[in-house]
């Protein structure tokens, strides 16, 4: 559900990680494995900006051949709840109370 594609771009001695769907999420790693681990943290942080601002979460694109990452299981549950509350029109003050 929250499985976002990542772009891995060599950048000198590291790998730059960006997300086509979430421009706020940017990170680096020394190699691909570390870059993908850092990508999870960057993704979770960027999605928290959307929640803090009470904005709709971007839908993940399906891009063949691209690696994907997703937030940890607990964050996925919270994000799913957040999405549903937005769809149902729960007021901002109620969103903040329930998500914190």
C-alpha cells in the first residue's frame, strides 16, 4: 500500500536516493544496501511532513524495474488510518488527537 519507487543515482563515492512521488525525501548511502536502508528513514520523515500539514499522502507510482521501499509496519498502519480519516472528513483537531 505504501510501497514507493526509489531512484538510485551514483554520486561520487555514494548513491543518491530520491523518490519520484515524494520530492521531500532525499538521502544518500555509501552503497546500494545502505542507500535503501536510509531511504526508509527519509520516506518516513517525508510522509510525516504530509501528516503534520494535514495533506493527502501521495499515491505510490508503479514503475517497472525500480526498487521500492516502504515505511515500517507500524508507520504503515498509522498512515492507513490517517488516509481513512482524511477520506471520512475527520476534522484536523481530531486527526491530531487520534494520531499522537
